[in-house]
């Protein structure tokens, strides 16, 4: 009954409906950009119609479709199993506790490829979308051999428990090696599954003599636990944008290119605001409005942008404002 319920939720999701609608389109159709007359400069690839709602798509519903779609993908209560909370997020562990990672247990790579296409379309249409992937994911998306991935930085950002275990075994003195008997040749994936790193690994104990090999193996498997999902996302991206351009970005720059800034400067928003009619920046209630906005938390700013602009993040520079 639970599986049937989840299949129904998946079928009714915006993500899966878009997947079914767009999966047979030639990639060149998904790469096109055009601006309709009433779209206020918003570039688009297709038109959106919400059945049962009297909404005219002049840019806002188009942008909102992507935001709703992304919300579904990163909502743990939805039926889409593509991304999961990192172990740090799930267990409130470590310094960084708000990152998501691809689900290593999800083998529906078609959906990951479609996610990559959606991200590519948003890049081409200059639509900023809001999701919080870890640095290791951004680095792997740019190119697996182009960024140095650190255990104490990138891995610690998603699984501090793994790093503590890794360091504990690495620094253990030979006279305390009896404590290694609690460890076998396995590692815990981000989805909490215990996996062998060699055949029959759960029955092979770690010793002082083989611990270097063990550390090398668990590090390798931790770095590569979602390779299949990353490759599928990159394949979808490659259908929309040239992957050869991605190495010009660092992982933080690439995240900002896709997601914008999670917080924004009120002064920047003031500088691009246009007043109409009798209103000016010195009008009494305009001053009150800006005073209120300056008290907003980042989450409240995001809700404000979504309500007024059908976007959740704002460009970081004045020159990037268009539609």
C-alpha cells in the first residue's frame, strides 16, 4: 500500500509530469531561448499552462514551475528519491548541517539526467533556483578530475562521523591496535547502508597491518559513492550546455551561477527598484517598506522574492537583472 501511494505521488508530481512531457523532445528544442511579447524580458524554452487555474504565463508561472519542481525534488516527504539529507543534516552533526547529496540507492538514472537538463535550461534562461548541494557534488559536476576533494573539508561537510572514524583509525598507535577489532572492511554510505569495500568485507577485521589499505579503500568509496548519479546529471547538463565551459568556475562560483545568493543585499535591491506614479524613494511608506525588508531573515527574504517575483534568489550584481 505504501509503495502504491508513493507511485501515485510520483505520478502527480510536477517533476514527473514535466519529465513525461519533455523526455521525447529533441535536445535542440530544449536549448532554444525566446522572449514572448508580454514576458517582460524573461527568456524561456516553453510555455506553461496550469490546468484548472486562470493564469496567463507571462513569465511568472514559467519561473514558478521550476521552483515548484525543485521544491519537490528536495522535499523528503515527496515520492522523488533523487536527493537525501547528508548524514550531518540528518543527525545534526558537524559544522555544516544543511547540505543534500544524491541518493546512492536511487538507480533511476533517467530522472537524474532530466534533473541535469532542468538545471541546464535554468542556466540558459537565467532563472535562479534554490537548492543546497554540498561542495563535493558541485566539484564533481564541474569535472571529477579538476578539483581536489578533501576529506577534512568536502567530506566533513556531509559526514563528520566518517571523518572522525577515519582520523581515529589513521592516528591510532600500534599498542592500541586491539581497538581496531571493532572495525571491518565496510563503510556507511550517506543513505545509512553499510557496504563492503572488498568481497566479504564485513567478515574481515581491520588490523594495524592492513589499516592503511582499509583507509585507502573507504576514502575511495566515500568519494565515489554517487558517481552513477553524478554522471547522469552531467549527461543531462551536456544536452543543454557545453560541459567544456564548466571548468572556468570554482565550485562556489558554479553554485552561485545556478542558485544565486541565498541572502541578498537590500541596497542592491533598492538600486534596481523603479518607482512609478507619485512614488519616490523618499515617500513615507516606501521608507517604511525598506526598513521592514532590512529586518528580514534570509528565509523571509526568500519568501518575499518568491511572492513578488516568482524567484527565490536574487542576482549578485546589478548588471544581471533582466526580466
